[in-house]
C-alpha cells in the first residue's frame, strides 16, 4: 500500500536523509521524498500497521533532521 | 518571501551591520571576544544548535557540523592569535545568505510550477431550487448536473446536456486550438469554457476526473528518480566524511611531519587551512541543483501537454536511439475515410448507397466511413436479412436485391467475378445479385505533422524508426515509405508486438534506449515493456495514463521529438551542474590545501557555485515552454 504525506523540510540534503531514515524503518517497503513537491511517498509492507509505522518514521526522521515536519 | 526567510534576512542584516560597526571600536582582549560573539551568535545560533543535536543523535558530518567546526575553529585562532573574529562571522553570514538564496529560488520554482499547473478547479456550480450554488468539486455526485459559465473551468468530466460553447483545451494539451462542443458531447475537466453557458451531467467523481489524474501524475512525478539524482545522494553520503577526515589529516599530518623533520610545525596555519577546507566542502550546490533541474524539466513539459512520470524517463528519453511506433492512431489519424470509389456499370452514388445500406447496422469503422461518404440519411427500412460474415464482410437484402459488401474472400466465396483493384488502403468490393458493381477504397489518413516528426526524431539522434501494425503489408509499407520509416512489421497480433519489441531490446546496446509510442488502445503490454512507453492522445483514457511512462495529452506525433529534444537539454544542464560544481569544489580544495586560498575565498566559492548552479537549474523550467 502506498501513501503520500506532506512534509516540511528546508534543504535538499536533509530531504535525502529523511528518505534514507524512512526506508530503514521497520514496516516500510520503500520510500521516496520529493523535495520539490515537499511530499513523502511511503510504500508499506503488507499487513503493516500504518499509524504505528508512521510514528516510527516521524521519530527516525526527527533524529536525522531535527528541523523537519511530517503531516501524518 | 516567507516568514522564515524574512527572519533569516533580518538576522543577516543585523549581524552584518554589527560586524562592520565593531570593526571601528578599539576594544581589546576578552571584551572584544564577547562583543564579537554577539553577531556570531545572532547569525549562527541555529547552525550551532543543529550541529550539537546532530552530534547527540550520532548524525555528525552534515553541513551544520562543517560550519560549526570551521567557525568555532576560526574563533579559537582569533583568541590565540591576532584577535580577528570577523572571519568566523563572515563565513556564517555567507553561508546563511547562500541558504536563504537557495530556499528562495526553490520556493520560487515551486510557485512557478504550481502556476503552470494551475488547472485545479476551485468550485463547481450546481443549481439548487433555481439558485446557483458554488460547492467543492469533491462533493459533486456522479450524474449531477453542473453549470459552467463562460470563463470558468470545467471542474468534472461529463456530457453536455444543454447549451453549446467553445472550449479552450490549452491547459491540458498545450495546444491553443479551441474545441467546439454541443449537446451530447463529452467534455473533460480542466478545459476553460469560453463562449456559452454549459450544463454538464457529470460522469465521474472529481477524484477520477481528467484534471485530478493529471495533477496527481505531475505532483508525484519525481517519485522515480534518475540515475544522476541517485548518484548525487550517494556522492553526498561518502563525500562529507571523506572531506572531514582529509581536513583532520591536513591539520595534523603536515605539522607532525615538520616536527619529525625538525622544522617549525606552524600548527595554527595548518589548522586554518583545515578549517577553510571544511568550509569549501559543502555539497549544497550539487544536492540542490540536480533535483531542481529535473523538477523544472518535468514542470515545464507539463505545460506543453507532455506529462513525464519521473526524472528517470527524462534521462532515458535523452539516450533514445530506437523509436517504435504503432500505426493506427499514432502516425495515422485512426479515422477511416473513403478515398476512392470505382463503380462498375452503376453511378458512384448508387454504389455508395448500396454499400452504406448493407453496412448500416454495423459499428465497424469501415461501415462508419461508408455511411459518412454517402452523406445522406439512410432509410433503414429498405434493408433486411443482414448477415455479418466475420473476416469477410456483410450480405443483406436491399430493396429486394441481394447485396454483398466485403473483401476478396467474400467475392470468391460467392463466386462473383470481380475486378481486382490495386490500392494501399482497405478494399471493399460490392456485388448486387451476384454481379460485381464496383470497389471502394477506404484508407486511414496520415497525420499532417507525422512526416516532420520523423525527420525531427532523426535529427535528434534516433538511429532507427520502426513501425508495428496489425494492418495489411501493402498499407503498412506505403505509410512507412511516405514517412521515411526504416523498418515495418505488418499483420501483427498484439502479442507479436511485444515479441518484436523484446527482440529489439535484446539486440540493442546497453546505453541505447528504446521508446514505444502508441495510442494506449490495446498496447499496454508493449508500453510497459519498452524502456520508455509514450501514450498519445490520452485525454480521457485512464488505461493509457496508467500504462505509459510519458503521456502526451494530444495526439500530435511532433511532440515526441519535442520531448526528446527537451530531455536532452535538461540532461545537459544536469551534467553542466555536476561537472561545474564538482570541478570548482576540487579546485578550491586544492588551492586551500596548498595555502593559496583563505577562508573568505572558500565561502565565496561555496555560495557562488551554488547560486550559479541553482540559476542554471531553473533554466529547465523555460526550455519546454519554448515553441
């Protein structure tokens, strides 16, 4: 399942870091950050609990880039 | 400018003014340090905070860390040495100016592109008890009647139930040819109603309408990243640690070597060089300009009615050497027309009337073209006993006579002695009561822009043009000869097309890409098998939008060459930025390491390269718009 989230981040490199962090989160199959459109597209693994996974994603992204926002 | 940007701008101005004023004050010692710390913290507090948080979260080696280390280092050199703190402040200042410019430029292109794609309708008009009410298009149920005034956008796909008007489709197709619509005709959302009031019965929900599909496609475009984009992310990942360790080595190794060789170690000089090295190294120019180039390219293309689903397709399209076309609907109009009538013993009109009457119940494109050519109203009561013989034609009783309309096979089966006609189109023979009365040629017309399109593709570097068709060999070869297509495969079934494309992919070179162009009807498997699948004339065809990588909103083959040329330009800008940014960086790193350049030059180089790269990247927005 794929879901798109609006994000807020200032620099392109930070966006890349968020993408990496999201990809590494358990329950996420694949993820892309579109810096220009300020969107995070997450593909979840089958049967993943979307809300719980996204909580982890937000946490992991905050670690790599404190100054980011994901509108879940 | 946004609030955040304005705040940064204010900080920059205050810090710069303070720095200049402090330069005139004859303060020395600790007081001097404290006074200079004020502008330093004003301009750099957020960077120091971020760097600190990064270290705490085990995320060292980002640009905040680089800047923090470099400026704190410069402050320390100031304390121990000549008391010059301006360098640290200046580095922070320039860094913030660079960041501000970058965020401004990115915001600006974001805005430009959303303006380009300003086709999202804000409301729909519905009539409630005779009063017009504006509602959110999302809330309009399928089958409702909406009202579209002149000057308004059609918000939802539907069928006209009342009124007639002219629509401007340029927002969807990039073509400014207006389209006339009447009652009963389908209209697509995103068009602008120009002349009359239309009442439209919706046939889709807003979310499923053309305009939503297009917006969705464009907004999610860069989820597929180009190789050069991935290269940059990887590059940045390894680059920063390498630079940090090199800087450390630069600070430590030469002095130690000096000590061993019993020369003055000159610690502060090497430390200074190492710090300047760190300042130079920020990879921002690369990291920002590459996605910005692709974003501009995709956004600009959508204005031209060329929708590209990902930056990887821009890259692939630029390396295209083989273009494979479907024939019907792609290079030809897919509309059949009677091009020649050869009667035998009766008048042309009579021949057409017999043929049209016999075919009057059929919906086959050939029957339609016969009816169109006859042009008068058909009296269907004259026709009875219609029998369709699949793959042959039709027999019927027309005003008491038995009429047969069909191909050679039909004539042979009925033992009619017919005169064989030579033609490049589809041949229809007509017999009345077993006697041959003439033949009709029906052909598909080549699109007017097809020939120049082929020439342009060759000019753009395509090695081979190939056409695939289910049509007869003779027809296919004539079209190919007229257009200058190199290779033709005819009389194919849909599955054969996939096989041929697969064979071509197998024998071509790794870096030579293959593009398939179709109209989205029956060719979804081929579209997805090719390196890039282009669907044309896709307004309203969801299947085509789904299967293709690039969607042309109208059916003009000239757009293929256009898309290719623009992709090449876009890639050129991407490579310019990669080479330019890396080149200048390496040069500066070397100059700093050997002590020719100082920290001022380092920060100038960093911010300057970024500004130039970003400006260069925004050029991609314009290249597609040019006609």
